[in-house]
C-alpha cells in the first residue's frame, strides 16, 4: 500500500472517530437544538407579532375583560393548560415506562419540548423529535413508539367523538336522516374496528403481508406486546379526559368573547370541528387558517361577530400550544444529552 493511500485512510479514520465521539455528538445535538430553537422563535414571532389576528384578539380581549365573570373564564381557560399537558405527560409516562423508568417531571418536560418543536412541523409531527431527546440513546426508537401509541389513542378518541358530532350535525342541525343513518352505520363499523385494532394489534400483526414498505407497521405492532389491555385502557381513558379538557377550554373562551353557545351544542360541534381539522393536512402556514375557517362555519349560527370566533380559536392556540411551547423551548435547550446512561444500560441488560 502506498504512503499516500495509507495517509488518506488514516485521515478518514480519524474523521470518523471524531464524528462518532462523545464530544462531537454533543456538539451536533447542541447545534440541532439551537436550530430548532431559532425556527421555533421565528415561527412564534411570525404568528403572533406579525399576525393581524393576534392584534384583533388582544383588542377584543381587552374589551371583554370588564367584569369578574370574564376574568374567571380567562383564568379557568389558562388554568386548564397544566391539566391538559399534565394528562398527556401521564400518558407518555405510562407508555415509555414499559421501556425505561421516567419521572412525571421528566415526562412533563419532554411533552412541552415536543410541543415547541411541533409548532412549526405539520400535524404535530415534531412531538417525536422533542420527546426522544429526553430518552437515552439506544432507547430512542422506544420513545418514538411510545409517542406513536399515545397519538394513536388520541386519534381514536378524536375519530369516534367526531363521528358523534357528525351524527348530531346531520340529524339535529340539518335534519337529513338518510345521511344520519349512513353516518350511524359508519360510526358503528369505525368504532368497532378502531377499538379492536388498538387492543389487539399484536394479534393482527401475523396477517400483515410481508412487503418491504409494511415492515415499520409490523415492527410497530410487535412492540405492542409490552402493553397490557389495562395499560391501553388507561391511556385511552386519559386521552378521552384530555379531549374533554381542551374542548372545555374552547367553550370557556367562546363565552369570554361573547359567543352564546350552549354547553352540549358547543361540545358536539367541537367534536365535528376537531374531526375535520384532523382530516385536513395542515402546514405551519395554513393551520391557524383552517382552525378559524372551520370554527366560523359551525359557530356563526351563535354570533354575528365573526372576529370573536377567530379570536376564540386563536386564543386557544396561543394558550394551549404557543405558551407551553415557549416553556418547552427552555427545557429543550437545558436537556442533557448522553450516548448511554446507566439507566439505559440497565434496561438493555434486562431485555
């Protein structure tokens, strides 16, 4: 071998050792977190300070806050933030706890970190990035799976309750009983299939074809063996409770801005609104527009002030996502990243 080739191989080996070394990985992770933080801050700046809906919402809020009742409504809405994300932290703690012990405080920080990233990534996909940074290297795929399982539970609740909202709208609001009957049949079939898959997906795995593009699905189904039916039922119940919490927040904010919607009607319409929002793929540039448009369509029967409807939707986004995202950004920058800690090592030995 010539000295030139030998020297080139040595340089490549040293470069590879540097890139895979502990210090280099920490530097890469730090750079990644700084980039994420920069994009998140820009997104918040663009969607708050440069958005006319924010100014309109603030102005309307100032006019609405006269009197003790309005202050109570706003305080309750803000107070439910901790309950909303606390429930989500409990879900993730249960799910990731099957692979690695995690405290509630760590789970809560991971949830908020995921929220900060998901602000600007379509359809909340950034939650996976933010949360897995709190999981030791070597177990991060488990963190992604736990997040996916929690999202599946929340999606099932959204779809099932959304179908109930659709039944209400077709039967009570539109009075179209033909569509109501078809939707009711869809509701029965969809609910049965979703609940069966959620609780028995590990059994369904053997019927999944051996196609290359289906391998991730089979791997996901295999991981379900770690969860008992009691675990899944607990996560599903928490998802249902969390869903009711952020529906309650919207009702409180709608009352704050003068939208006189009854509780039952408001909840049923919100079920349908969230179903539609879930079905429509959104990006960072269109999400708030979709939220406002769907809310206007279904709530315009209760107020002539369309600005109030947009303000309620925007305020819910601000207190439920933007505000927690700021705190999550702090946790994201503070998290200590290591290649493999003693907890991860002990868990791996048990597998």
